[in-house]
């Protein structure tokens, strides 16, 4: 009996170890999730609690009573509807421009060999590493010279062009992973290169394109610095800059700020919810070939 018990114990030891490791991973995942979602919980709590609860110590996440009037007030004191439309226009317009030119550039870099190709790819990588604040002054001077400051088209164009370097690097791996035999078969059927890209290759890259769209859209939607510098006309402001105007010179209404911040989060969550199934596949499939 002692021998059988020892054998049974030795067989159960790996199972117990795996269960302990799995439990530890779950615990780490839960703690990490709580850390990341705590600011969202605080925003929700602050947006529905009485103003006096925000300044009361110690901090209590559970409101003493629910007050939903802040959401009504935010739409009355600010043109938040216009800000939302502007943000959507800038984010989507810039993302589509980035995707269009990135597809063409990535296809050319993937399918053609020319002198200086590797240097050009390195240059694209360096462009991505330059901080936005370093580029903002020369970009403003350039946009002012072109007469594109305080225009919606100017900001959309700036967003679109600014993402081409990243988009080209991102999509080149997808084109590298698609056999060139498909291009040759399409050419034999009479298709030109644009038709080959649009009708044959792009439909095979839907996960990658969706992932790029998510990353670009969220980045443009959350941008503050570029929009604040390029747009000084109140009616042209995106939501991120519009929220900033709620901060008064003496005191800010944190309930209004919290409500506006939550309104700003909702469109991003919706876009992510519709396209998230493509995100993981899109971020990994293009890494088959470099």
C-alpha cells in the first residue's frame, strides 16, 4: 500500500504543479486587468457621483447616490456632437489615406528589387522613431506655408501621411508571405498590377488591413498635440481637444471631464469590438517573412 501510494503521489505531482502554475497565471492576469481597468472604473464612478464625493477623503469608488445629470449637461455646455463628428472624420480619413498609400508602397517594396532598397527601409524605420513633439514645429511651419493650418483637410492629410511609414513596414510582411505565383497568374489572365493588388492580394490581407485600421484609427482618435497645434477654430476641434477646454482657469468640474472622457472612449471600444477578431491574426500573420 505504501508503494502504491507513493506511485500515485508521484503521478499527481505534475498535475498539481500544472494546476498551481495555471492558478498563478490566472491570478497575475486578474491583478493586471484590475490595474489597467481601475482608471475606467474611477471615471465611471466620478461621472455619476455628487460633486462633493469627489473631494471627500478617503476616496470611495461607490457613490453616495447616483447622479446622471452630468451626461445631459455635457451635451448642453459643449458642442460634443460636433467634436465627435470631427474626431471620426479625422481618424477615419487619415487611416484610409494611410492604408491606400501603404498598400502601394508595401507592394512595391515586396515585389521589386532596386538599388538602395534596404537603405530606404531603414529610413522608414528611423522616421517612426522620431518623437512627435520633435516634429511638430517644422510640420507646423510647413503646413502654415501650404495654407493648411486650421483646415480639416490639412489635419486629415497630416494624419494620413504621418502613418505611411508604419503602414508600409506593417504590410510589407503580408506581401512577402503571399506567393508571387499569384501575381504571375493574374498577369497571364490580363490583369495589370493595380488590378492584381486590388482584386487578388488585398482580399487575402483582410486581417492585416483590419489590424492596421484599428491601430491607426485609435492613434488618430486619441491624438491631442497635433490637433491642438494645427486647429485653433473651435468648430474644427476633435473631441480630445474639446475635452481640454472643460478645464477652467481656476477649477475644473471633474464630473464633466469624466463624462466627456467616457464619451471619448465609447467609439474606440465599438471599433475594437467589431474588428478585434482580426487584430491578433493581423499582428502575427505578417511576421511569416521579413
